[in-house]
């Protein structure tokens, strides 16, 4: 988390381990994507390894666009904890649940949470991308379960 004036969006509201696999993956990959170019390469590698090169590339493009929209059109900066932090921040919880709802086809709930992250006019675009990302995270979780691996 960044230092300075405390932001409510960074306030711990739980633990990443309390989330389901899709939601935990959303938080982990958000943190990695925003951490460094090396961490972004890890996200690319995880997606390509679990989904195959073609599906992985499509999913990572959607994820990159989703993160870009959050940054460019965010209502305010999306607060994140450090990559290895066990805490779940309020903004991260919102992001995780947003991706979870979108992956389950719960469009209205996903749209409601998206409007908390970005301006309402951008929220429908965010939901569309989140559906792709959430389904990819679901496939990654299933792959990890079958291979005995973990996301990371």
C-alpha cells in the first residue's frame, strides 16, 4: 500500500485466503500487474501456461485493458496491498467481487460494483472485459486444481 494520507480503499477488510479461487486470482493478478514489468511477465506466463498460448494471450489482453480502464477512468486510484500481503483491502475486495460476479454472468451486480471502480459511463465496458477475465481465472483455477498447482 502506498504511504501518506490513509485511504479507505486500502483498509483491510479480510484475508485473501478467505476468497474463492476466481476472486483470489483477481487480487493476485491485479497486484502483480501493477507491481512491475517483471511481475507483468509472470502474469503473462501464468495465463499462457494454464490456458495455452492463444487463449492466454486473449485473456491477458482483456486483463490489461481492464487494468488500463481502471487507471485511466477510475473514480480515484485503486488501492492495493503488496503482492505477498495476506490482507485484503477494501478496493481489492470490490475488484475481486466484481470479477467474480462477472465470471458468473451476474451482469447487474458486476455493473453495480464496476460503477464503484470507474465512472458509470465506463462501467459496461469494464464488465464486458471482466467476464472474459473471470472466465479465464476460472479455467486457471481448474487447471491448477487438476495439476495440483497453485495460482502464483
